[in-house]
């Protein structure tokens, strides 16, 4: 299946990618599509569905209470502070 440059540019645009002419020329889209078609031919009826490679659920660390830094010591390094917190410029209008 031959993929045209226009089709590659369309796919790149949909993917929000910017490709140079050199990158487009170096793409092996036919090989990628052929590989995907080969994957589609595989018999996976005996393969259990997998949504993660590791069978781990909710692997949380233990809560450990430990000594932290003193707030006043940390705020000594702040260029600006207000009510015990760092004061930063507004970034959302």
C-alpha cells in the first residue's frame, strides 16, 4: 500500500506533528502498515486480556512520619512570602 506525502502530512497534522521533508522521506509507512497488518493476523484467542504488564494493584508505600524542615527556615530563602507560604506571580488569568 503506497502512502502519499499528502497523506503523511495529513496524519502528522492530526497528530500535531511537524515533519521536515527529510523526515517524511525517511518514514517507512508501508513497512509500518505491513507490520500492523501482520499483527492483525495473529491468533490471540488463547491470550488473556492485559491492561498492564505487571499484576500490581494499589502498591502504596507505608506511611512513615518523619521530621520535616522548619517552615520559617525554608521561607528564609523565599524572594516573596505571604501568610507562611511562597508568593509567586499569577500564571492563570
